[in-house]
C-alpha cells in the first residue's frame, strides 16, 4: 500500500516574530492565471469606486426649519454667514463655522419667494406670498427691542424673486413684470416687461452692474438695461428656464438652468446659439451658481443631484446625490 504525504518546511511559512509579514505562497506561472490583467483592472476600478463612495462630501446639515427651504442667499462680506427662507415664511441666519442658527425671523405669511443681501452686508431683503417687500437689519435687535423690518413695501401682485444691485442702493423684483426700486422709495423707479407671462427670476450682472437678466414662464430669457429702462434682447428656448446666473469674471457670459435637463451658457452678444450645452442631469435643473473664479458652476436638479461643471466642458466633473430630499436652491462659495 502506498501512502502519499504532504510535507512543508515551517521556516517557509511561520513568522519568526509578530512584526514579520505573513508569507503567502504564490505561483507566478502565467498559464495558471490567464485573466490576471483584467482581474487586476476590475479590482482597481472597484477600489476607486469605493473611495468615491466613502469620501463623505456631506459635512453637516443645518437643522431648524419646520418647513421646506425655498431660497438661499450668501453674505457679500462673510463666507460663514448664510441666509435661508422657508415655505412657512420663516427666515434664518446661519453660522457655517459653528453650524448653528444665529437668528430667526418670521418674515412673511406664506412662502418666502426670494431673499438677497445688500451689497455692503448691513441688511437684507425678502419677498413673499403676502405681496410685500421687506428690508431687515443683518444684526439682531438690541435687548428689549422687537424684531421689526426697517422698511416694508406693499405691492399689488405677488413677487417671485428679488436681487440687489452690486454697487448702489437699488434692487429689482420680478413677478408680472421687472420692477426697479430705490431703497428710499415705496414705488418702483421703473417697470420693464416683454411679454405677458410671469417672471420667475431676476439677476443683476456683477460686472456691468446696470445690466440684469430675467427668465419667464413663456420660455423667454430677457436682458434689460437700467439706464435705458427698456429691454435689450430676448432669447426663446424650447422649454422654460428656471433661473440664470452671470459669470463673475466675464461680463457677457451667463448660464441658464432649463427644464429640459440641460444648462445653457450664452454670450449676450450672440444669443442665437449657446456657447456650451451642459448635460448630465436626468430631470429639470432648478438652480445654478458660479464660483468666484468664474471657472466652474454648481447646479441643483429635481433628480436630487448636485453637479459641478467646468465652464468649457459639457459634462460634469463631480456629482453627489441625495435619496431623502429634493433640491431647490444651491450656491457655490
């Protein structure tokens, strides 16, 4: 009878100390590993995906609103200060460094439709469903004082958006038309319109500060000049544009967030064709905001994703998604 036995030398696989690496026998014969290169490629690809999954881009949530947040605003002088307006009329001022709420204001009855800060950062403006425009101090009231707005303007129609001039005490509102206001007056300096549908957003140009753009529900993007008090140009897209954002470094460039899942970057000197069409979203794009360098912008979509696009690329370089909530507003600082 023959007995076959396996024997191995313990010196080949037993560690001398606990600090030594565990020896793993491996056969390098290429005939035994015909798919070694594809297997290593898949392993490297999976490792890269896992690294992206566990990168944890989400830092913190600012909790406190009792209803959905409808609009956001940045402080022009402080990167740590953010303002938010909710659907129940509440406005909160947040400290991003400490990640807590500094101040709470019951600003309107109904939705807060828009919020913007004054160019000097001493006050901010809100508009809501109660047909009012209110100006508030950025600093809270002194001890014993009540929380009251500095000024209140009662309008004839509901205002859907607001934006402040970058250098002067002038702001613009939109609704049935675009109204230009002086902070010291209770009636608009001028009113501009081109078409009959409601206007959803208005934005001042940060470089050519007398220019502003708006987007309406009739698929129009209209550009205005405050000095002439008349509309300048209009472009009509296939679907409705939700908002626009001007490039802070190039005066003639703006990007529009559209309902057809795309973003369109235009040069206002030639509105016939967009400079670039940015694709990747799979649902309507609701908001867009440029970085201070003007090289990138961030977009928020109804598909619950946030994407960062280079200005000269049609595809996004970064994406993060949320399964819990829809995104209505976004900004990049």
